[in-house]
C-alpha cells in the first residue's frame, strides 16, 4: 500500500516539475518567479520520496540536485525581497 502512495506522490512531483517547465515556456512564469521555484522544489521532493521506495542512484542524484537548486533559488528570492527598498 505504501508503495502505491509513494508512486502517486512521485507522479504528482513529476507533474509539478513538468508544469513548471511548461508554464515557463509559455511565458506564464519567470525563472525567478516564486511559484516556479516552489513547483520545482515540491516536484523534486515528491520524486525523491518515491525513490525511497524504488531506489535509483542516477534519478536520486538528479532530483537531490534539482531540489537543492530550487531551494537556493527560493532563498535568493527572499533575500532579494528583504534587501530591496
């Protein structure tokens, strides 16, 4: 049962990452838009969660880095907002 839940969470994560990319390509989101960054972060987190139940080293590595880059972007977003007048 838990594997089914993990697969659903992983699929939702994949949808989030793909939606972020599609919205970026359509010009609906910018690369520094907080919504874009959050979609990528949540997507990577969902995929990483599913990988805990069906481990794959290369997929885990890319999703961990995707998560870290998204987190970095979110931190930068809030630091810029804090320092701008």
